[in-house]
């Protein structure tokens, strides 16, 4: 699309109800992402509640950024993706959609495209981009034991480059306004613990106590949110550690008995979340104009696990695809045994939940405030963002 035409479309007015620039982009996205938007369900928004969704994090929301990297942390082969509308793998680490996809549907948006996808350029950037990279973490060295990954720092640098591309399309002031009304979704931290601090042979336990390492991660993460703020981000949703002691990989590694979660790991997750949450929720005091939602993933997971039958799950301790005790040895590789009844499984592979679980996960964070989403429900946070902007 001609650059001057793009600028005219965006500068006319960057407001909801549906401005012209959103209409243009929506038509483009409808053409390029029909299969994905077909997954929207009753209760999801039918038009965008916010203009764009930008995502950062790890394999819980990666949708293909690792596909072309030299890394073991990739999911671009079946049976990953088998339950997507296309029935083909995309790089998502589950059988279907991820939590980020379902969150996008709640916002009335298509899932943000992977930054590494060559087609993620031009007007396709204007409804958001997914920078998440499997195995990555808060620290730059996290995940390197699997090969090449994009750390959270690297993802923020990629976002800075995307910002310049968007400025070239619509101008600086319109870009600032776009970002001020968009949502920045972040899921990270578990790999810094499971695949770094506790990785066999890691030197970190000799350098830091668990409390020292926790504080190091929290301070680093706060600085990363500050970096996003300097680039124009204002509205953040962060998902804390999600009951890592209940992952089949950890249950196998630490010899869980009778399908019970590894309690000391869940205690560590809760401690990390409870120390991080007040830091993030207080950031609006030092970063004017920001709004934060802290999503306690552990509380959601444990609530669903305790009430599994009510959600249609009868297998909460064994991966649908995997080998070894609890299906927790390695990830889901081609040739590994895979179940035919993923709908009754909470976990798809050794580390990642099924798509069905992810949908319930997002529903709970969207509909309920504490103890799942702080300070209020996800929907209330979005409503407050829209009210701030006069919508």
C-alpha cells in the first residue's frame, strides 16, 4: 500500500468506534487469516476492543518464531497443530490454539502473526505482532542450552524495529497513539527456573540462592517493562508462573507420587508471583499513563485441576503426547505415542497444556478478578483502557 495513502488513512482519526484505518487493516487481516478468525466463539468481541495486540514471551504463546532457528525448541511438525482449523503445525506448542490466540479472540482481533514470518510486514503489523520465542526467558542466557532462541531482551529489540516500520507506514504521532491504546501481553519466567537454574549442571545455584535469583529475575523483568514503556507501550497484561510443579516433565523429574504436583516447585512459583505482583502493579506510580493486569496463572491452573471434572478433564497428570512416567520425558516428537482423547487431558506434552485448557485459562482470567487476575478481571482492565481513551 502506498505510504502516503497509509498516512492519510491513519491520521484521519485513530479512535474507536471503528476508524477507517482499522477497517482497512481488518479487511486485510480477514483475507489473510480467515481460518484463524473462524475460531471465535460466542462471547468474543465482533469488532476490535483495542487496535492491536503485541505479545512477548516463551513457548506458551510462541506461534512459529522458532520455526527457522537452529534449536530443539520448535513445534513445526505434527501432531502439534493437529486440531487447528488447517490441521497443520504452525509452531504452536499445543494441539490447537494457545492462550494468546484465545485472548486475541476476546479482543475481537486475529491472533497476532509471528514476527519471524516473512509475511509479517506492511499493514499486517498494525493489529499487532507476536515476538514470543520458545525456551526463552527473562535472562539472555536462558534457553541457549536448546540452541538459538530470542530472549525477552531480543524480542524488545525486535519490537523497536517494528515500531520504525509502523512509523514509516503511518507516522510518528499515529504510532504513539496506536501503542497507547494497544495491549502488550507478556508470558515469561518459567524457563529461567526449570531449564536454567534447575537444569542439570547449571552453575547458578552456586552463584545465587533461590531468593537471590528470584530478586534478580524480578529486577530484570521490571527493567524490561520500563524499556517497553520507553518504546510507547502503556497497557500491559502479564501472566505469572503457572503451577510449574504440575507439569508432567517436573512430576517425572522429581518422582511425583500418585500423580500429585511437586509441591516445592509450586511453592517457588507462588513466591515468585507474590513478590513480582506488587512490583508490577506499582509501576503506574513511576510510569505515568500505564495500566497493568497481573494474571496469576498458578491459581487458575490449580483451580481447574482441583475441579477437573467440572471442566471435562479426567486426566490431569499425564501428557497426551509423550513418553516416560506421566508422559513427561522430552517434548512431543514425531513417532511418540499420542492420545486420541486430548479433550480430557489438561496437558498436551511434557510442558504445555492442551488447547482446551488454554481456552478455560483465558476465560477465567477474562471473567474473574482476584485471586486470578489483579487488580480486576481482564475484561474490566480492557474496559478501563477503552474508557481512558474515551471509547
